[in-house]
């Protein structure tokens, strides 16, 4: 397979020379005379690399790169700026926009070819990593999803069959008990479906700049109340109210959609209870440090291996072969993506014990909404 390279340069002679040098190296090369034509070519051909001048008519190099960065697929194309500008300000601007390299004119053929191979080698490594992660995701889905679907469905079918056949002979207490099992299994299926939908929605929003910016305008006026409600709900679900240790301090508006904060609190506290034994404390604390509202959830469970922190993702359950538990691995993946969506910081610390401390630093709302007066 030949690598496809797009050369965007308004100087005809230079563009021709660059294309000839690259073709001599065996690349498939296309040229464009300005950023506007180059943008159309990039979207039509999806090249493996773009070499682009900065100062051009119609649309300059900065503008072309900025347009490509708006699309997640196009933003992955390696982009090398080629320009006579040597001002560090211009170089910083290019890098901030997402440029991968920066060559200044005049340049030698060797410098150009070396820059091209460097970026293509990085692209190969990126593709290998992406394929590895995709294979891991497939493996995790095959391992976890059938179990997560089959287990509650088996319970629902089994107990509903018993009720259908023998309800008239059962004592009320037996009927109530079976109905409870069916309800718990249905709730488990509902949560799996809900988490799938939530994660898909977040991914769509993150890739859409307008929707992402609109979402970041939302805020929660009383985050402490939201976190308190979810922490108590999870403790009651596990029947471990005595294990929950709440330390909720100053309640100030934060820059996070309230439904997302509620979901984040639910998943973090649920994980803490799920992976710690009854009788072990689960601590939920909030505080304000500088420009951030800080939520900390600490448990005394089995902890994580350091490599696990880097591997948080869909259907990722750590050491499931050794430790059986419910869940699809959606929880921390949802928390991580919601944090990214709202510009929050998400950290997991491995403490002695073993123990795990999860910290979420949410930016304070810059323009807090007025709190309505009470009668």
C-alpha cells in the first residue's frame, strides 16, 4: 500500500518540487494551491499525511488545520506546517491547533523526507495501539456482556415461570420474595441499558463542538445536596448505611450539568461499595480548593493495580477471572468521559491497605445562577 500525502502550497514551483521529491520516495502525492482547495482534497481523499504552507490566499494553513480539527476523524491526520515564518508565536499557534511538526523554509530534501517518515512511523504506532485497544474491547465485550445480560434474564425468566405456574398455590410471602428477585434483575438490566445510552450520548456531545460548548454552560447550584442524595441511595441499596461516612462541606455552584454530577456520584459511590466488604467504611467528602469543587470517594476494598488506572474503559473489569462481580465496566468509563466533557480533573490513587481514593475536581461556576428567594 502506498502512503497518500497531500501537499498544500500556493507557490507552484515549490509545490511541484515537493511533490516530485515525495513521489521519488514512492509516495502517492496530491497537490493543492491553497487551504480551501486543500481542505476539500483532505476530506475527499483522507490522506495519511498533510504538508501545508501557512501564508496562502482563500484559506491559510492555520484556518485549514482548525477546520480539520472540528471533525474527530479528520483530526487524526498528521499535519506538518511548511513555512517561511520563524516567529515562535506562529510556531506555538500551529502546535496549539494540533500540528505535529513544523519545518521552516528553506529546507533540504533530507529534512523534508525525515519529517515525513517520522510522522508516518507515529501513525503506524497509533494504528497498532488503536487496533490493540479494539481487540481488547472485543475481548472484554465477549467476556462481560453475555454474563451481564444472561444472568438477570435467567432470573427474570425462572422466577416469572414459577409465578405463572404456581402463583395460586404460593403464600403471599413467597410471591413477594419472587417479585423482589424479578425486580432486582430488571433494575440491573435497566442500569446496563441506561449506562450504554448515557455513554453513547456523551461520545456524541464530545465530538460536536457546539453541543460540547453548550453543555459546559450548565451548572449545579447545590452539588453537595446532589452528592448527598446519591451517596445515601447507594448505601441503602447495599444495606450499608452504617458504612457510609459523609463529610460534605461548603456548597457552591459548579460548572457541571446536574444530571451528570448525579451520575458521577452514583457510579463512584456504587464502585466503592461494590468492591469493599460490608463493615468497611466508604468515605465521601467534598471541599473547595481554589477554583475547584473537590469530590473524594475512598474505600477499603481490594484496590487497583497501577496498570488498571491506565486501562479504564468500556467492558473493562480488572482481574475478573480472579474476582467475580456484577457490572459491565461502564461506571468509571462514564465518570472519566463526563469529567473530560466538563473540563474536570479525574484521579485515582492507590493507597496502602489496600485502599482506593477517587478524586474529581470540578471547576466552580464562573457566573453562578441566582438562587431563588424562599418564602
